[in-house]
């Protein structure tokens, strides 16, 4: 037989009111950092003969070629020419 008592309703939970609204931020879909973070100057390494020689060797290992051409390419890459 069915009970004649009305079922108790469970009160809905409500979230507490916030005193400060949450600010919306834009979503970045890029791995590139914002320009403000990029503006920080970084210390440049001194371009020495040893550093150029190491880079020229790396170029030679990957592509082969002429030692002088590799040296010039390494020097241009490291000095930003």
C-alpha cells in the first residue's frame, strides 16, 4: 500500500553570493607568450671563436660542406647578421 505522507523535498543548494565579481580573461590559443613577457631583455652571450667553431662543427655534422662556408654561416647566425 502506498504511503499517504507527502515526500519531503530536498532544498536546492545555492551558491553563496560573491562580494567581488569574477573578472573574465581572454583565452589564449597560442604557445607564444604575450608581448609584455617578451619585452624583458636577455643577456647576450659573447660570440667567441670557440662558440663559432662549435656552431660551424654542428653545421658540418648536419650538412657537410666547406669548412670556410660553415664558419661564415655560423658567424652570421650567432652575430645576427
